[in-house]
């Protein structure tokens, strides 16, 4: 579907992301990080125009990726959800797009406002419906609900998951905690909001008073056993993911970079054994088959942990793009078959993207799309808000060396 002749990229934050305890700039970086996916002279993209940081990154993309100014449609940026901005500009957007039937809308995920404006303009959407995403697009399908409401993955599929329960209220949460702590006394429990992203809201070994007063601010949660996760030699947990488009896998298995439950990036290809990756792919295909008959059609991803050398499915991110989709799209377009590592980074307020680019070029580190076979490129750079690098090379040693060299000229890891 992403090979459609003309795409309108319209990535915007979901409404519930405004509830995050710590603001992450979702309303700005989620639209902006889709810019590198735009094809020169072919696609269009909708962006919040109130912030100079987003406009500067768009100018950088024009200078380095061959995009043109007329491929960008700027909204007011007054609303947290981009689609709410778009509703104010329907006549202007309709005139900019021209006759209906030419475009495919590719959102981050579906919102009520997106459905409204795409229907009004007669534009088909590549995404799962809101109803499907609410029912199946989250880690809640991994566990049975205490109240018996909704579907969960059938155990006869044989997909390994942690023991746990889906909970919608305090009574269910306390009951689940009692059952789990009785059945796994030597292990702890972990609480995860079903709709949290990048580790938001996860609590290890929640105290009794937290459970008794839990406010479900982010919606339903799962309570599950803490798994004894295998580690890499550097002590970090072995966590992998798979990205999907509909029921198709993208580029195999991806190593996740994780710090304290927070996703901070990805590495391709995975360093896990081939037999482990084969199990991950087999489990993913089983889940995709189960979801397909229930209406799956959009992008998504699945996260697995390694426990005693075996993969355990721990997260479901269906109904939206994940942080690994854009790096994979970029790699396939500009450096097919090469290895890469992509990592989050919070840029200093004082360093604009053109200054960054000059530093990378002066150090001989810059990846020049269409020219280079290796190097570093900023997939998103919003000073003081959010950024992401991608380092592309022929081997793990090369991409890790590029990442180290990037930190040596003043750009550290994710913050």
C-alpha cells in the first residue's frame, strides 16, 4: 500500500497522548518524523506550522532529500491533534489536493477527525479503523479480561506470553494481583497501560496503595508476571520487534534499544540467533492471521522479549505506525540491504538542523541520500523537543562506530 502512486502523509498524535505525565512533544515530532518518508515530486505531507523547528526541518528535507516547498501543507498547529487543525482548513486542503481519487491518506493512526476530513474530501485511508484498534490494537489482547469482556489471543495458537490479566477497574486489579502473587511467589508483577507507547506508565512491582488508588488515567491496564529476561553482554535486555504493513512483515526481526522500559531505538538486522528469529516470525504470522480475519489492514508492530533463549510476546502495537517504520522505509529507499541503527535524541535548543548537518559533513559522517552507502542522517531534528539519528553501514561494527563518532562530536545518546 505504501507504493501507492500518490500519498498524503498525515501523521498526528493521538488524543490520549496529551495525558502523558511528562510532555514529549508528540504533537510536533510525530508529524515531523514522517517527512523522510515523503517521495520527491510525488507525495504530500500535512504538518503543524506554528513552530519554527518543524518548518526548519522541512527546509532541511528540501535541501537534502529533493523535496519541494509545494509538497508541504501547513496547518495552524493550534490543536494537539493534527486532524483537528485540518478540519479548520478543509476548503484550502481540498483545493491544494485537487480532484478526488488521486490520493491515499496514510495517517499515524485513525482519529475521529481524520475520518471526518478524509470522508468529506473523498480520500481513502490506509489504516485500521478506530473500532478495530480499540478492540485489538494493544497488549490487552494478550491476556484474558477479569470481567470476560472482549477477545484475547486463543491459547491453542501456542504463542508464548507472560501470565497476566486485563483489568479495567481497581477491584479487578487487586484480584489479578492476588492471583498472580499466589501463583508466582518468587517473581514480581508489572503493570502496563494497554494504550501506553514507548514505555509510558509502566510500573514495576506496584505498591498496594498504588493499586488501591489507581486512576486508570491511560485506560485499561494489564498486570502480568515479571519475566526473567535474558541480557546482552552489556547488561541490556534482549528485546526484539517486528514491524508490519497489514499482514505483511517489514524487513525481518529488529533489535530494540531499551532503557528502563523506554524504547530508544532499533538496530537491523537483529543479532539474535536465526532459530530465535524464526520463532518470532512464526508467532507474528499466527497473530497476524488471527487479526486478519477480524479486519486487520493497517500498519503495526509486535515486541518480544528473550526468556531462557525463547521469545515471549509482550506488546502489540496495531493500528498505528511505530518508531521503527520510518527508519525502515528510509533505509529501503536510500540504502537497500544495508545495516542500520536508529536512536532517539533530544537536541539542544542551541543547535539547528543545518548546524548539525554541517558538523556531520565536516567530520565525514554525513549520509548523503542518493550518493552515500554509509553515514549518519537526522531522520528528525526539532531543537529542544525530539530528534532521531540513523547510522547506515555494511556491518554492525561500522554502524556502531558511526554512532560512537556522532557522540564524539557532541551528540550523545537518547535523553
